[in-house]
C-alpha cells in the first residue's frame, strides 16, 4: 500500500495525489472564539494526520492504566496506511477579526455566488474547517476523520457540520484508467494533468508565505436522479454528456482521448456534439481556456423518503480562483442538459493552505 508524507512537501497531499478509492469528507464549525484554540486545533490535527498517514495510531489504544481512556479509537489497527491522505481547508469565517486573521484573507476566499440550479440545504453546506480524508480502505479514511472529530470535540474548539462518505473515485488522476460516475459515464477523461496546468490553474502562484502554493477547494453535494436517468434512452444520455457511454469518446470521435470537435456538423448541418451538452458547456475551448481540477467521488445516502435510490456525486474541485468554478457552473446550471437529472443540494468553499514542514502545522504562517 502506498504511503504519502504529510510534512515537508510543497503542497498538501490529496489534491494532486492520484485519487484513492474512498473518501470521508467532513466540515466543522468553530465554536471557540479564541485564536489560540484554533492554532492549537490545527497543530493537534496536523500531528495526528501525519501519524495516521504513516499507518500509525495517534496515541495509546490500550493505555496502561485501566481507568484511562484510549487516545486512538483503534479501528484502523493492522490496516496499514492504505494511501491515506488528509487535506485541511479553512473556510471564509476563519479569516475574521474574531481570530485576528482578517488581513490574512486569501484574495479569492469568499462565499460562492448564488448559481442557477442551486437547491442548497443548510445541513449539507458551509463550514469553517474542512477535512478531506481519502484512502484505498474505507475504514482507514473513516478512522482518520473520526479521530480528528474527537480531537475537535474534546478540545471544545469545533463542532461537526456535515459529512459525506464517498466511494469509487469519479475522477481520473495520472496513470489511472478513467473511472465512472453513477450515470455510468467515464469521468475525468479531460481532467487537469501535468505540471504546467497545475501551476497555471490549481496552485495559487502569488501572495505571502502561507497563501502561495495553496489552492481553493469547492465542494458541491450533487444529488443525481438515477432512477429517472435509468429510464432515459441511450441516444439521449449520450447527447446529455456529448460522449459515448461505453467508450467515453466524444460524439465527434472514436476513442476516449480524441479531442472533441465542437465545430463538426452532421449531414443535416446540426452540431455533432450538442451545444447544450455537458462537455460542450464545460470545455475550456468554450470558456476562454479556463480549467479546474476535479477530484470527485460517488456517494449514496441509501433510500429517500419516496423510496427512491438516494445517490449522487460529491463534486470537489481545486482551482486558484473560485471564479473559474463559478463561471463554468453558471453556464452549466442555466443550460446544461444534465441539469434535468441533478440537483446541487450542498455547497462549501475553503482555502487549502500549502503543506507544513516537520515541527510546524497547517496554517502556521498565517498566525
Ligand atoms: C466533464 C459528469 C458536474 C465540470 C464531465 C464528463 C462527465 C461529467 C461524464 C466527461 C468526461 C471528462 O472529461 O471528465 C458530471 C456529472 C456531474 C458533473 C455526472 C454532476 C453530477 C460538473 C460540475 C462541473 C463540471 C458541477 C463544474 C462546475 C466539468 C468539466 C469537464 C467535465 C470542466 C471537462 C470538459 C472538457 O474539457 O471536455 N463531467 N459532471 N462537471 N465536467 Fe462534469
């Protein structure tokens, strides 16, 4: 199993890292107004994440004194690191006078603009801190978030807000075959790859230490109406995405990685890739070259109140300007043929600071 280092890298793991199979994503509300409490929590979280990413426990599971409480909850013992990455994000309210951080606010960090097709529910939205734990073993990812939540609670600094458990990465990373989302389509075919695009579109290139080298994390819980989708005929499904279901090829091509030709017309003069298809609206060719890194996961919440399968996409994107996400989503929400089959029910945004050197903690240069 792979192991990723927590300390000493430029960027936090879990962004450029090839997507693992499982995610547990949780956000927290700060309940302490004390700056020192926030610093202390970030320091404790960093130390714990570093231990867990090595496959270790964060303290004694079975203390010597029988009346003592274990420091680690124990359920990841023996499972190894399982490629665990823990990625921390700071929400807009962290950069306030309350914590003396108003002047440190990263330029792009503000609540997202209201977007067409928003059907946001407060119980799946917002938060002051985010924890993204990804691993190839779901129990390793769950253990990480559980023990971090326990630290937040026992220190009285932060309270849980919302959580999503996801599986079957729905985004391809370098060297991976493209996985599929719950509509059955390959997802991540034209995702960001390569240093040049990471530098241009993902990492914040300027600003003071502690900001530079970070990124913005946009999170959308998107309900997918899979039962309606499953009744739709295949020709229509392909037109919704602008790609073939089985091969993943654009409707203008034959192979998955063929570049979509948005100008190609059929014998009747109609565009072969419909202009209202998902890829036509989202493609950089039609958005002044703008790209975002998608690192999403499928999720299910079981069955809804109507007895229908309740499932969707935990969409997570990383970009060095949240306006890039807003621009694409504004076009998709207004015109995307996919909109008929999805509802955005949750939304949150965080600044993800760069990684910390050993002996320090995430966010330390901001204080
Ligand atoms: C492409 C699915 C939501 C942005 C794709 C592709 C699929 C897909 C199947 C084609 C394969 C690929 O190139 O990755 C979905 C589903 C969604 C969803 C099922 C919701 C449940 C979003 C959202 C955004 C977005 C909210 C951003 C606002 C993109 C972009 C591309 C893409 C930028 C690449 C287009 C290109 O360069 O050709 N998506 N997507 N998607 N999607 Fe989505």
